[in-house]
C-alpha cells in the first residue's frame, strides 16, 4: 500500500511575522528608532508571536492525537482477532474513519 505525496501547508502567521520583522528592519535602517510607527510594529509583532504560539500548541495537540491513532492503526493489524475488534471499537469512539490508514497519518504529520 503506497501513499501519495502530501503538499506542505505554509502557515500564514509565519509570513505575517516575516513581514513585520522586515518593516521593523526597514524602520531601523532608516533611523526610525522612536515613535509611533516602531511601537505599532512592535505591538503587531508581539500579537503575531502570541498567535504563532497558539498555533504551535494546536499543532502539538494534533500530533499527539495522530500518534495515538497511529498506535491503534498498527494494533489493528494484529494477529489477535480480539485485539483487532477492541481496536476497531476504540477507533470508532475516536471518530476515525474506518478507511483511514497509517500512511494517511504519515502524510498528515509530514504536512
């Protein structure tokens, strides 16, 4: 069973942070070290960093969930029929589609 390639997802928050840093660098290069413009950009940077932390926390949770599902999908291939049935029940309770495969998790983690 071969999995296809997964397109990488670029997080918009990273682009936002890069843009803000570019503006701050531009202001610094042009001698703007005080005033409202710089303070405004600093404020925007801190908000963007807070947003990035929230996104990272969400990604951490998703990785944890996918890792748990991966363990159950591996156990689903057991030679023990009772274990397989127990795993199927757990996966159903986790709302995991019965067609979901281990390589689907690998693709999700890669993206």
